[in-house]
C-alpha cells in the first residue's frame, strides 16, 4: 500500500474513532476543513509514526505544519531515506 493510501486510511480510521464526519479527501482540502481537532491530529501523527516509522514534523528543524491534505501527504512522501 502506498504512503498516500496508508495516510488516507489512517485519517478515516481516526475520524471514525473521534466521531468526525470527513468531507471528501482531496489534495486541495484544507486540514482545517477535515473537522479534526488537535487531539485527532495528534492521534493521526502518532499512528502514522508507528505505521511508517517516521514523523516528518520532528525530524526536520525547519518543518512547517502543512495546510492541505496534499501538503500533509507530501510531508510523509518526501522524508529522506
């Protein structure tokens, strides 16, 4: 499964657990518009770190938090090996 699909799957799982109704997920959707609060994002990032073995927001000194779903996915896809 690709990184993109793993992230989308994790987002759907967290949304279900946190009782968030997700809009259709596309690259241009603002993370704010997902309906996730800070707890949901923290759970998502922790799950992705367990699944993918990396947290791109803590490994880089100049990492900025993404604004859209596409930015979020690219943050994980572009982690140096």
